[in-house]
């Protein structure tokens, strides 16, 4: 895996070009010289972690032949006050939709992601306390 990050030369905006040929723009907060035109790098790290975990949950439920029709995860994170301002707490709240989904199946999918598959959350778990909960929407 590779990624190239390039400063645009304008304020504190950067463009990341991924090895899979996609681009993502990042910007800093105005108090740091940014113009608030794009997500902050740490926001993208949190979003990527949520995407990694949601991906796992959907894949695990589908492989188990569960009728999952939607999955959303809301992450709430806290950061250290002092530099480096690492994440110290992250809470994942999953909202999983489907037909007759069993709570045990959803809980197992989340646990497998947390303990085995989501490298992003496992890595962040080295500095942050990570918690999860979920709700099921019959749809």
C-alpha cells in the first residue's frame, strides 16, 4: 500500500493520492493556517476507522447469510490535551438495518471486527479505550 501527500501551496491544504488512484483533500483549522475547506487529517483517520469496521460488519453478516440492508456507525472520539494529541477514547455506535436480524449475529460481527479484522481500530486501540454498542432497525 502506498499514498503520496502533497501540500497544495495554499494555506494548509494537502492532497493525498492513494495507491488505488483516488484523491482526498485535507485542510487545517483556521487557527492553524487552514481555510476549513476539507476534513482534518485526524477526522479522516476516524472516518477510515469507522469505514473499516462497518465494512467488516456488513461483510460478516452477509457471509452468514443475514438479510442486512444497511449499516451506519457513529463514532465519538476524545483526544489527549497535550501533544501528541492521540485519540484516548473512541465509542462506536452501530445502527444495523435488515430483516429479522438477530442481536447475537450483529454483536458477533462487531466483536469479530473489533478483535480480529479491523486493523484500523485495533491499531488505535493501542492508545484509545474503544467501546461499542448497537441498535437493530427492522427494515
